[in-house]
């Protein structure tokens, strides 16, 4: 799974280092719970 970082970097490229750390942290959690990870990365109501 490769999350689209445009949503983060497109807003404020100055926060890129923090975003990369956050994404790696989320993906690390995702190894344990991928459903929660998708919910965090893609906070979209599909219903």
C-alpha cells in the first residue's frame, strides 16, 4: 500500500519531514492493524 502524500505535501511542503515521520509511524501501526491505518490515512466516509 502506497499512500498518496499529495494531500499532505500539497498543503504545506515545509512540513514534509514531519509528514514523512508521521506516515512511517502510521504505516508501522498499519502492520499491526491495516484497517485502522486505512481509516487514519483516508478519513473518508464510504457509506
